C-alpha cells in the first residue's frame, strides 16, 4: 500500500489492490505451498501418465504375447513372472495402465461433458426443462449403478465403446446434480443478469460467465469421479463384462491371479501376484485423492491460522 | 440492575497499538500506532474511508483480532487491565459481559434457529449474575426502551420474522443486556433506510446515555457521527489524522484530509429543464407472481437530464428499472423509448434497443465476473454491439479507461485486484462501451465511502455533459439526489408520491411521505437529532 496524497484520484485509490500476477506465477506460488501429500500424489499421477503414454516403448513384451511357460517364477527374464497362459505379467501391468486409465479418463471426460452441459442449461433455464431433466436423473440414480451397468453391458455387448458410453451416462447423473447445484448460485449474480441484458446467448452465458466460476468444485469432483469410474471399470472387468481379453487391464488381472492364492502355503510369492494390479489401482486412487484434497482445501478459502 | 459508576473515569486506554494482517505471503500493517483514551459515558466516533483500519481498531479495543490478523505491539488497557497480555480464556470473561459488539449486518449476525430473546440474553445468562427470569424481564424492558413494537412478545419471534431495522435494535438490546462498560458499534445503520435509521440512532443514543456506557461508534457517514459522538477521531491508512470534540471538528477541522471529507456534501449541480422526452412509463403495473409491486406508475424522462427516483427499500424503484430493461415484463401500460414503444420481453427487443439502454448496478462486486479481466469486461460490449476486434478494440478500451480516469495499467487486472470505487468505474466504462443514450444507475454509490462517492458522482456528471447521456438515478440517499438530479420522483409502496423539478420537490409544502423522508436525512448539525425528536414527539 502506498501513501497517497491528500487530493483524491481514482488510480491512487487504495483498497484491496494486490500485486498483479500472471497465471504462471500464481501456479508457481501454489505449487511451492503445496503439502507433501499433494506432491507425492502429483508425482505418482505423472508416473502413471508417463507409463500409459509410452507403454509400447517401456514394456519388454507385447500384452498378448504368449510364452511356453505358464506361471513362470519371478526372474530377470520375466520380472513379475508369467500368468496362467504364459503372458508376461510386467508387460501386462504396463499395458493395463494404458487400457484401464485411458478408458477411465475418456469415460470421466464424457460424463462431465454430458452432465456439465445439461446441468448448466438446467440451472439457467429453471422451467419445465430443468424439471424434466432432474426427474430423469432421479430415476437413473434410483438404480444401483453397478447392477445397471452390468445389465446394460449384457444387453449391448461389452465393447470398449459401449463400456465408456454406459458408465459415462450413469456417472453423468452425479455430475449433473453437482453442476446444477453450484451453477444456480452463480446464475443469480448481477453479472449474469448484465450479460442477459446485453443480449448474450445461452452458450456464451454458460461458457464464459458461469463455467469459470464453478470450476473449483467441478475439478475436485472430476478427481473423485475419476476414482469411482476407475473402480467401476475394475469391478466390471473383475466380473467379466469389462475390458475383454486379450487386452490387459488391472481388474481382470486381479481376478485371474486371485485363484492362485490358495497355493500360498507352498509358495508365499503367489500372494503378491493378485496384489500387484490391486496395488496399482489403490495407489492411483490414493494419489488422485491427495491432489483433490489439496485442491479442495485451497479453493474452499480456508485461511491458515497464524 | 444498577447503573454503573460515575462519568469521567478513564475506561479504555490504548497506547501505540499496531495491528497487522497476513495476505499475499506477507504481514501488512493495518493499524499503525494509534492511541485512544475513552472515559465512561463517552462516545467516540471513528471515521475514515474503507481500508483505513476502523473496524480493526474497533475490534482491537476489545482485545480481539480477526482470523489472519494479530496485535504486533501496543497496550489495550481496559479498566486497568492490559488485554493484549490476557489468555483467551480470561478474555472470554470480558467479551459479551463487560464489552459487547454491534455488527454492521444484523441479518447476518443472528442465528436463524433460535428465538430473539434467547439470543439477546445468552451472554447475560452465561455470566451467571442473573436468573433467567431477571434477564428475560430486563430484555423485554430494553425492547420497550428501544421502541420495538409489541415488546413483550417480540422476543418470541425468530430473526426472519422481524424487519432489518427491528433486528438492528434487538442487536442493540443484546449488546446492552449484560450492562457492559464498553460497546463497539461497527456501522450499525449503514444497511438501513433513512426513516428507520433515525429511529435506531435515537434509540441507541438514549440507551447509551441512560446506562452511562462508553461506546466506540464506527461509521463513514459524517452526519451520523455528528449526532452520536462526543468526540471524533479521523483515521487514514491506519494512522490518526486528527481528533477533536464533535462541535469543534465539524466547525473547524484542522487537517486537509478532514476538510476534504467535509467538503463532499457540498457537491451541487445546476438544474436542467431538459428537451424532448426520451423515455416515458405510461400507467405501468407490475407484479412478482401474485404480489403486485407497481401501481399505475407514470414517469417522464427528458433527454440529457438526470431523473432521481427516491424511496425506501420495497418502494418499487428497482422494479421500475427492471420493467424498463425488460427483465420483468409489465402487466399493464407501456414503456416508450425515443418515441417508440419497447417490447415487453427482453428477448423480443432488438440488439439496437438493448444497446441504447444500459444499466449500472449497486454492488460492483457482483456485477463483474470475478474471472474476467478488465479488458475482457469492457471489451465484450465493444465486440458484441459494435463489432470491434483486435487493435481497434484495445485502443477503444484504453480510451474508455482514460475516460473514467483510470489508465492502461488496469487492463489485465481482475476485479478482486481493484478497490470499490475502481470497480464501480469499470462498471461505468462497461456501460459506456455500448455507446448508450440512457443509463439506469441503481444505487451506484450507496456501497461506497463518501469521498469515493463524490468522485463517482463527479465522473457521472462530467460524462453526461460530454456525451449527452440521460440518467435514471435510483437511490435512497437524499444528499445524492440534491447533488446530481434535475428532476425527482418520490416513490412509496409501488406508487409515485410526487414528481417534478428538483427545486419544486424540495420546496415545501410536501406530501406527508416526502416530508417524513426529507426530515429523516441526517444533517451535519450535532443538534439535529435532538431537535428532530423534540419536534416529532410534540407534533
């Protein structure tokens, strides 16, 4: 704050004038202040993203490549051994990152596109349109989503496209409710009214006036929703209607290796086999939640006590 | 309950107080070394613009700081005890017992889930000195003393069942109930209409006098502080500018800054007759759902003039603006703009019709998208209405910024990086960007400090002269009306009570409601409230 002169001038007016910062400096400050949990979370996410992107380069073998020795022990040739038909577990873990995480990201994005757009539209147009959509969402939410997804996948067939669309539509109901709830608080603001008075269309009001102001809760929800989608894909794969063989994915790898746990009394090492993909799932879920928690804390406006 | 000890003894003695707050990764000084001496039975007025540290000092006088703030150095001696040194647990025996606080927004300060009387007496009962019957009985007496309607039963209501002015008085009762030695009033009447404000002010003053309580009265309204305070302290940038007894301060301020505060009220405008009519409301009726708000409203606005619409909240003045803009279609009557009838619904109006009528809002904070920069906010109407793009748009934006006395440096700022007055200026620039003929100003200055208000009003007048604009100025502040209007429309309960040229409206005789409204506006004369109360009770 600078000491002003005694004559009044608009530019010299004090108030909550703060230092001017660009997006990048803001980001740098935020990152510097981030807690260690968030940093670990980000590190793990970057690692997963890297593995998923460069899977063919990192993996020593192909995901469907079959070797003559099934259930090979851990060795320098097969780092995590081979599975029941002789495929390299390590390579399948790496390809699994690509399949499982890739599908989860696509599904979550689609869910947010559908749920977000409809939620915003419902918040702006509170007439019969809102009523119709909201009641439809209530109906969809009344059915347990895992069972509903199972039924739909059995009807339409478990292709990857069907999987993505069905889970996205079922999950978009939650996104719809959140978006509508937070957007309603923004719609009543004067600047939205000012945009309407100016004669702006629905698209502009949705994208430019409301969306930037409801981003924090949506991003936080994105992280959580991603975990749930991830878990439902793993669960569906475990049940056999998710990602189909020979594509590797962590959910079905857990299922295939789970049977071997009964031999644990002869070879303690087999216990680790189903646990490896399970750990991969758990680790990513925890990492995403670390980052989301930090983000939520940052945007909730809670001041640190001094 | 007995009256506390005699007048004259020093109750509060603050020495070299410095308070700092944490923001932007740094500690900033908010209060920079202020001394206060307050005796029993005295009221100190604390004035200054926002950001001067008034509220922080008021709270620090109770030994309290807001989260994110701390007392750096200094002493706060209350009745001989230095509050800065006390533990939180010890402090709690003072708060709500020997010192109380009346906040600006009573509506936001009450717990909606409890009855008023329970909240009024909560602190009193906690002290353990009184039984519940005693405290409740006393609270009812206080309600009566504060002129609350139905004082014996009003305590049984919930906060949402009484009006804002009544709630503010209940809060005063709450502050008095434990018979404190010190009360801090933080802008207690800012949110109220003038007619309600008068009642609350008289009630507060009477109570403070009766119980010989010391008080700190924080406000930015000079006329109000003139009625309340024994002496006035002016703050700026966290430092004391000057302190003097009220009468002396009003008649003979020493410092240049204080003089500039005093001069704000001298703003006057020469009255215009105005030419052809640009806007006329003919027999407008409007309603929100089943509730009727406007009854047969006729308003005539001449080109190039300022028409002030005056009235209390609920008088329908903002609704009239919504009808003009098309946000609320009228149920009867027509709105004529420049000789042609405007379509009722906003979506039926052409882009050109929308462009020519612009609006500026009361709360600049909520009228600008917090995620857009100044250049986006001002640039959008340029692009939308006039099809400007690229360097042409940038050049025009800078031109507009200069027109509102800001400069290029503000282009990339977000609204949160602006002060209150600057925000309102940006809103004015956004309206100007559309090159309108007619601007509706909805209470544009009521959320601002007086010195900033004056700047905005001067700007609006200058722009009117340069660009030939017509204003419809909605306000409840009579001094603003006196300063800028050509014609005045007085509204009450959805009807136009009186309208005409400014001099005619302000010249007696008045209709009953105009009389009440005009006489309720505080004047700088320290005897004004006393005289008014004498006049009203005898008449």
